[in-house]
C-alpha cells in the first residue's frame, strides 16, 4: 500500500504545483512533411450493408496526401523526459477547458486524429442520421458506447497515453480514427499540405516525437537541417522569440507502405 | 510418438511463465531487453511453483500458494484429505495455460478460445466498462461457468479453494499487465538498435535507479487500476427499476416495448444480432483476437516488402545494393522471428455476436446481469454500451428502455431448456 500512497502524494502535488514560468521565453517549431517516391496504393474500404454509409461512401484516409505530396495527420509532440515538468504558456492555460470536437460525419471520424490534454473535455458528436458507437482502448479510461443519431457525449481523461490510440466504431468497422492524450499542450497534427506548427514552446532543448498511423513511429524523415531517428524522434533547441523551421522533411514512401525499420 | 510423450511427461523441470513474445517482437525489443524484462518479472512475481507479490500489490500470498504449484494434499483435523496446493494447475491450466495466456494444451480446439488473462480485461462483471471485475464477479464466473462455452462450473469446490483461484487469476492478470507495460516502457524509453539486435542501455532495475523508477511507476499504475472495483459497480436507479411482482399483462407490455427497441434504428441491436435475434452478422474481432490478426497482417506486409526488395536487388547499382542487402538480411531475420511467434499463437477467431434467441447468456441470465451488459457493453469486444458512459450523464438509451430490452432478451430464456 505504501506505493499507492506515494503515487497519491505525487498526484496531489502535481495538482497544487503551479507550472514553472519559462524564464528563458517561448519559441515556435514548424515544418512540412512530404512523401518522397510513389505513394503506396490506398486500400479499399468494405462499407458493409449500411445504406447511409454506402451513400456517404467514405474513402480510406490512412494516408492523406495533397498535390505536393504533403502528408496530413502526422502527429508531432514534445516528449518530455521522465519526471520533467514543462512550463505552460498563459495562452494554453486559457484553452485548457475548451472542448475538442470529434464528429462522426459521413461514416467517418472528423477529424481523423484529435489531440486532447489531460482534463480537457473531448466532445464526441454524431451529426449522421444513423447511430454510431465509439470505442477506444485507453487502459483504465477505455470506452465503448452508443452515440445516437445527432447525439453527443462529453468525456475527460485523467491519464496521458504514451502513444496515439485507435478509435473505432463497432457497428461500422471500416471507421478508424486516432486520439492523442497528453499531459501538456505541446502537440500538433500536420494539415492537408503536410505543415505543422507548435507555438509557445518553452525555450530550451526538447525531444519531439513524430508519429503516423501507417508506420507508428515515423522511422524515416530528413530535411536539410534535421533527421528523425529510427523511433521518429528529433532533438531541437527552441530559441526564445524565434521560429525554428525544420524545413521540408522528406519521408521515404517505403515507410508509409510497410512496418519496417 | 508415445515414447516422446512419455519422455516429455517425465520432464522434471519446474514449469516457467512464458514471456509475452508477441508483444516483445511487436515492440522490436532486442534479446537482451527481452531477457532482462523476463528476469525482472521473476524478481517481482516469482515462478508458477513459488509465487511472489511485489510490494504494494494487494494479493494474498497464502491464497496464491494454494493455487500455485503441483497438486498436493493434506489431511484436515477429521482425517479427510483436502487439496492444499496446485488448484490452478489441476483445474485451469489445461485451457488457460500455466501463464494464463489462454493457450493451454486444450485451447486450440475450443471456440471461443479460453480467456487470456494477461491484458487484465474481463467480460463478465458488474463494474463499469473500463473497470476491473470485483472478486465476487470472478467468483461468480467460477461458480456458474460460462454457458455456451467450454468453461464449466467449479461450484463444487470448497469456498476457500474458489477464493484461492480468484486470487490466482488476479495474480496472473496483474503479472501480465505489468509485463506488457514494462515491454512498452522499455521499447519507448531505452535506447537499442533493432537492426543490429544490440543495446547500449541495458534494463537492470537492481543496479540502475532510473530503471527501478520505471518498474515502480508501472507497478503503481497497475495497482491503481485494481483499486476498489466495488466502487465501480453499475447500480441501476431504483426509480426506474421494474417492480418485483408484475402481472402477465405488464410483463407482455414491457417485452413488446423491448422488442420494438431491439428492432429500432436507434438501438442498432439488429445490425449485429439480427432482426430475429438469431441471424447474427459477424464483422469483427474482439481485442484479444484483433491483436493476433494485426500481428499476422504486419508479418504479411513485411513478407511482401522483402519479396519486392529481393526482386529489385539485381537492378540496383553497387553503392545502393550494399545497404539494400543489409536491410534484407535484417528484415528477413525479423520475419523469421515473427514466424516463430506466430506458430505459438492461435489463429484468430471472429467475434460472434450472441444468438440471443437461443436464450443462452454467457455472463449470467439474471435481469441485473443483462442490464449491466446492455448498459456498459462487454469489455474487450465490439459490443458497445447503451447506458451512460460515466455516472451523471445520459446514455443513448434511458435505464427504463434498457430494462425493457432486458425483458425482451430474457423472454428467450425458455428456448434454452
């Protein structure tokens, strides 16, 4: 029992402890992820028999590229060291209670990837005229419940997840989304053109994790100034008042085709 | 053949817990880390003959010892022989395996497969979806058995023996969860090179403070997940509970309301269970089988990639060919490892929604059992909950509606006679 007591004490401490101010200021990290090579073939979705879903005809979104082969839905987040407390910029304290929306729309999760902070509400919506269910395996905070047509449900999480976790619908198994739950706000998802930006990072050296649903850890990725390691990680020094631009990070198309090193 | 079996039977080596190779290979752990994790688990939990309980974990060693080891008997004060050791191995291991991985010698021929306890997820329980079962929930499964599966009732065992088995199942689950979390933590936090199969950061909690902190964190988080499941029991609102005594007409009315709901697009029951509550639609795997399916898929993708790379090799100029060959060697080695693990796994079975019209209900057929099943869904399976996902908010269906569904589903009970 001693260990649990200790855990409780640690949890309580983190509740009353105010985040340390960033004495050295704040900076921004940005970049653009681009696929190099021939895009792998997109798998076809088996839409089953649901009349509405067959009409809505959602497409496979496991790899979304724009004309410049920019890669959407890459998750980029700060990976603090074990036990490290990060300073939180006042702008993020304001947004801590703003709900993040995840819609069931046209028999697809919209957006496909959501980021949410511990304690921040996640609003699960269903704007379709048919019922969906939403399921996620998040350890003690797993869920799987019905979401009525045009219904919604609000959730909050107490625990961060080590990696993005899949979210699915049991009624429509072709539906696939991802949820990222982290302790801090320093995370971003690349947009349609493959660009991402994390603002107001505490200045100093940090490690960033790059992740995509196809390979998991984004194993390859190289720009003129940076190269991801085999677990899709990169150390970057954030300078106060400065925008660190990683430039165009090229990802080998093999990485997106297959789970390989 | 007989000779081989006989020799195997005479093997006197004490049985060991099998490492979770699928999780280790999936995480690309190097051999050294795999062995160090297995060693740490022995440090924390002991062996199948000699269970140990890590500090802070709420498990009763005396009960565990009754379940562990080989069958052993003692005489009580009246001179009756009773079993004092080895209950798990005698009653459970042939299906659930020594490790509780659901892969005992008899497992492969069963459908559904015996439960793999290691993820710590249980289907038949009174608590909220993400919560652990209570001791009474696990005891209930042992007493009832699981109708429609190979799991028999152990109701004839003495109460203390049943308590020992419940404790041992919790032990195997907690051990399995700690193993999975240690694998994930080491794979994420320590440095290693899967291509070369080496690491310059060994995992040695006995000697390294940071490694010990990792272990403490993992154990504490699993302990927390098993803390007070009784507080998570789903209690129906007494206001909407059906009366104990109902007239035939009242019952018929509730059953009909339940039938209408069952058929409605709102509840979506028929999408999987069929309009006649019998013509089921099989779509998906449960979480246990999905993990095996995914493992095999990734192996297949890797095999296809290797085949393509082999084909392309002759066309590469010498500078590229060298690195391509190295990659092929390392990928082929990984594929071989994956193949070895695949052989230990059971071919994935699709989740079969219950054919409700048969009137056979696996998790208990009392109204309250079915109420909780429909309210919360079934953990680890595609079945979603219709009730509120957390206390204090409305679910897709009201509790009154869920009771009507319960009445409808229970109206099939007579079909099981």
